[in-house]
C-alpha cells in the first residue's frame, strides 16, 4: 500500500471515529500524500546582530504511532495505536561570522484532538550541538535533553502539563488552524505557553511555561512579501516582555506568509509548492528548489 492510499484510509477512519477535522475540506487537501514546502527569506537574531539566512517549512500529514511516537510504517503497529498527525518540520540556516547555524524543529499535532504529541529540536553550530525532545501525555510531559553546554549535558525529567496550555513551537500550526486553540476572528485567549525549544533558555535549561495572550485579528490586512501581495490574518502571542506574530494567508491554502518576533527574527515567504520531496533526492532534484525561491548550495571552496 503506498503512502497516499494509507493516508486516505487513516483520514477516513479518523473522521468516522471522531467526526472531527481541523476545518471543513481539510482531508480533501491533506490526504493526497504530498507535502507543502515553502522557502523564506530569514533574518535571525544571534549575538545581538541580525543574521541573514533561509528558512524552510514542511507541512505534511502522516500516520503516527502513539506508543513509539514516530511515523508508523505500514503494518508495523496495531490500528488502535495509530493516529493521523500534521507534522511541521521547520529548518533554519544562517551564518554567524566565520561559522554557521543549522536548526530544525519537528512538531507533531494529533489531528483528531488538535493537541501536540511530540516536539523535537536540534541545533548544530561550530561550538557543538544540542537536541531536545518533549513527549506530551494526558497530564504530563516527558523531556529529554542533550547539550554541549556545561550543566545541561544530559537530562531526563517529567513535568506536570498545565491545563489549557500550548507550545510556542506549535504557533505556526495553531495559526493555520491545525492545532488548538481554534480562535475565531477577533478572539483572544489567555493561556499558558511552553517556551520554544529554540530559544536560548529553552536550548540550555529546563522547559518552562509562561502566561501569554493569544489573539487572532478581527480583519485581514494587506501584506507584501517576496511571494507577492496577499490578504492576511495576524496571530499574536503576547508575553508582555516578548511577542511573536504570524501572518497567515486568508483564503487559498492558508500559507504562512510571514512571522516575526520582538527579539529581531523575521521570515518572509519566497515561494511554495506541494511535492513528494522525499522522491527528489537525486542530483536532478535540486532544480525543484526554484519552486521554493531557493538555489542549490554552491561549492564553498576557493
């Protein structure tokens, strides 16, 4: 059974069992066995300076094992153990002087419930690398962290999961209507938010929750990014001392057009495309990067 067929079957089972989908018509788009990829012009903030770079988002649905917390291969898990998820892979690349940073966040949202099941984050740079994983249970989170920072090398812990809480690393999924809370236009809600794993404290210290006001704009605004001019809704996560905003395409496929944070990070959409990118790993596949507004990596030798 190919992945597209399996996703269709799982989506139908989920709809029949839960009578829930994030929004009407969701499975008509997201059960086709393809991923949505988008390239972004990135400005990252590091060491008090603005750093130019690129970001790529990959949104794709896939079957997920509740017990193993990984993508479920066909026939490897009982049907009762599988659930359909929306996965976001967010990749960031930027330079800091002579050396570069490479980051990747993976977020897995249970589609029937709209709740996170797993977050993982890694950062590689010339001083060393870090990896963090958070698994969400009903009333707790299980955290694993590995880091080259002294005092944070190898940690495992469990923490209570606050009621009515969200994860900062799910904001792009929340803004697209893939994850709870599902706010109406003009609605705001006070929630507890787990700080992003890619923040400095999140990468070097224990996971923590902060109070945040989450808001969805009442009316759309015009936004111009390299991909064009669009009508966009704005989602805001306001933590008093820190703010994040996400601009989402109104209508169409609801793409992420732009995001920015009060620490200086900003990303603007270049292009996007739906494709089976995992089948494009030959040298010829690099030509598909133009559909994302990106170019193949040049040789870095003299």
